[in-house]
């Protein structure tokens, strides 16, 4: 179903100044040049129930949370104003001042307790400083003035997600993207690009068949590129290094144009968000130490404490900012396990209620940075995932990932290499469902049976962290490229992801055997978050060299999208309309697309990790094999090759 533009943000721009504010404008001394008038509180404030710099042509309202001191000021246009306490529903310890005049594009600087501090709600900033810029991000329409319809999607399980880095995807000249757009937001959506006769960029994504992109961190981060951006500084500001422009509204519009072009091409946009920590504690510590937990839970040197209601509200407000003003379609939470599961449920419920037409995707990592957490039972873990089902929150299924590939950075493969636990694979194929039909948290926080709804398991064999799929395979000793054992294993692993219940997530370049190993350096490939472009950039010649792997991915995605039995949508369907059994090491899944005939199977999927061909016994009727290690096929035999996902359909 098509979508319309998001509702406009409620802002101060639509409300006139009060008589008091107007009178104060007349009383401003002119000896030192014009200084806009300021009032501590005004009916203007009622128009925008959030913090930051709230712009209107008549005045801008400045608000910031300061729980430790009343010494709060803002400097703008050469004048400094003191902020006063204001009562604001849903917030506490907020200070405010209304400064008259049209301050659009003016820089502003908060200070708290004498410390120059950034505005945690800033919608635009002067890069490399703690200064915000007054803008109205909701008012900067995408080019053309309107939002394109949102790509239709019947169920969240219909998503096929492709993770990419804004820089890595197009920075190499082989991307065919215009020089000025390489590594930039609009480079992602430049159409018509090719390399050696094959499609690149957004046309490649359309050819592959994915319908959702997961953008690695795209809000303002602290280090220079090449860097993946997991070091946030300003949560509500598009990263300037990914922009072609310097003017605030141009940078805002560029991000919106990117989202709009993805939507025009049938692709939704999920943002990878990093609310669990900041670049350093200095990002917010000058305001108050209450932004951070007493001990580091992220492994980066600091972690955000959403146990504080005002910090939790900041996260919710930031999420809404991106949904409302930038029209994004969901969020992938880095280290979601740092956050309280009840807060995650609250954020998601609010967004899905307020923007009920969006069918937002929200999911994240159900672990922290390998830290001991005194609030462990209250944080997002597998055991608490059932309680997140009403808010439509899912998590990465690391248990299934490890069952498929083995340890993320070890040189030993699991099931995809011919060993491992077939029972764990069969369970992952079923979408890791809870034992009971209940959204009550499970006592065992790491129980692999965590998904009350199949949309809650994000299935993957590879992601930006650690060795990517092909490098894991070669590190474990397999070789031969696309036509050899390594290519076969790669297709086997991804075939399992694409034929399992839940939502599949693919990492950029895996579809043509991307490698981050340069001169045999697997160490850098294991942790390439700040490696140079020679390591992380997508080299589009790989699509030419490894065309057979790309064809397989394309065909397997198309098969998934055309087979309802592989995209079951609730607990009952998982338990009634499919079975997954083992025959030695072989896993056999049987699926029915018809809830009224749950055991009349129309699709059979076989995972064969053994070194020999396996012959499957098919139910009565006429069956056609439609997928094997080469991709789409149409044969009448019932054989299943070694290290292959074989799919059979009843006609």
C-alpha cells in the first residue's frame, strides 16, 4: 500500500510572538548593534513539545535539559541570554529562552555551569565545534516539494535488507558514480551507473531484488572518514562528510532527496543508530554526567544511561525526528543490549502508534560490549524479546549466525562447512520461535527460542563487524573462488538465510564475494571500522568476476519474495504451517502457504552439508526443483547436491 508524506512537525514558526515579546523588541538598546529580544517563557513554546532550537521567522525558542545547575545561557548573533526554568509536559529540569527575530542559519552556543556545551537536540551544527545552527529541518522539503509514495510492503517479514556504508558503496571509481557524488548520500541513488557492462549502485540493488537498505551510521560522528561512524556526536544531524554541500538547508535536503530516490526505486531506508554511547563522555558531560552509566557497557569508554527518563526521552525524540522530518522507514540499533527493554518497547510503541501508516522496522543487537551489567535482567536480551513483540522490535539472531558459520573470527566453519549442529539449523530455519505463545519475558536471558513473532529474528551470516562471509570462508581454508568450494559454501550459507523464517539481512558485496583481505592481512579484515578505502571500498569488478554468485543471490531473493511459505507472519503459522526435521546432518523443511490446509505442503527446502548427494522423499504430487547451487532451475529430479540449499515446489 502506498504511503503519503509524514505529518508536519509542530514548530514555533506557525505561532506569533506575544505582546510581551513584541514590546521587548522595541526596547532593545542599539548601542552595540541589534540584539534580538528574549523572554524566558512564551505561548510560542506551546507549539513545539521538544527541546533544542525551535525556529520561527518571528523568534526562536531555545531549550536544554540541565538537572544540575540553573546557570544556563545561550549565545547567538553576538548576544548572550540567560535561560529560565519552564514546565514542559514529558520533560523535567528544562530551561528556556525565546529570542526574537529571524535567526535562520545563525550559529548558537549553549553554556551550562560555565561550560560551553553542544545542543543534544541540534538539527544542524558547525562541524568540529559545539555550536548548533538554527534551522527548521521539517520545512526543507525534498527537491520537487513532495515526498514520493513509500514502497508498499504487506508484512515486515517481506523485507529483504541490505546493509551498506554510504562511503564504501560508491567511493571506488569502479562504482561509476559521478566524482562529486562518490561516498556521498546522493551517490547512493545515482541511476544509470555501470562497470564493465554490469549495473552498479542503486541499479544493482534493484537488480539484486532487495527492498530495504540499512545505512551504516549517517548522523554526525566524530572522526574523519574513512570511518564507519560508530562514534556519534550529534544525533539529529546528517553527517557532513557524506554531503556535497555546506549550506544547512542544502545538507538537509540532500539527505531527504536520498530517501526520496530510494523510495521512488522501491527501496525503504533503515538507519543504523548508535544511541548506546558517544564519541567520548565529553560530548554530554559538560551538561551533566547523568547522560552516562557509572560503568562502560559499550566497550568504547562510555555508555548512555537511558534509565534516566530524560535520556530515554532524548532517544525517543531523536528517533521521531528522523521518522517525521526525514521520512526514514526504521532503525537498526547498535548494541541495543545497552538499553532497557521496557524503554525500547516504549520508543517503538510510540513511533508505531504515532506513525501507524509507516510499518516501521526496528531491530538491534541484543547484547552489549561484553560488559557485566548490574541491570542485566532489565536490558534487551533474547529472553526479553517476547515482551518487545507488541512494539514490533526484533533482534539479530547471533545464535543462528554462529550455527551457520561458526565463530565470527575463527578459522573453523560450522554447518556451512559441513559440520556443526543440524538441530540448531533446523530451529533457525523455523525462525527461533518461543516455546509458548506468550509475550512474557523468559527467565533464561540467552534462550535461543526467543521470537514470539517471526519478524523478531533478523537472520544473517555476515555483517559489517568481523570477517565478512567470503573472508571467513577463505580464512577457514576453503578456496577456488566463485566456481570452487569457497563459492559453493558462500551460496550455501546465504541460501539458508534466505529460506529461513524471519527477516534476512545481507552485507554489501557478499553477493559477489567481496573481500576485505589485502595482501593476506586478515587481522585488519576482522576489524576494519577505520581501515582505508583499499580495504573497505566496494570494488565493482568483483561483480563481473563472480557473476555466478551474484546470479544465485538474485535468484534466491526472487524465490523468497515469490514464496509465501518462506515468509510466515505469526507464531501460529510457524507452529502449524511448517516443520523442520533432520535426517542425520541434513535439514528438511516443509512449508504450507495455506493456513486453512497447514499440512498440505507446497514448498520443500533441503539443506545438505554432507559430501554426498542427498535424495529427498517428496510428498505425492508433481514437484519441481526450483533452486540449487547454481541458482534458479526447473528440473524434476529430487537430488540435493553437497553444500547446497535445494528448494522444491509443488505444481
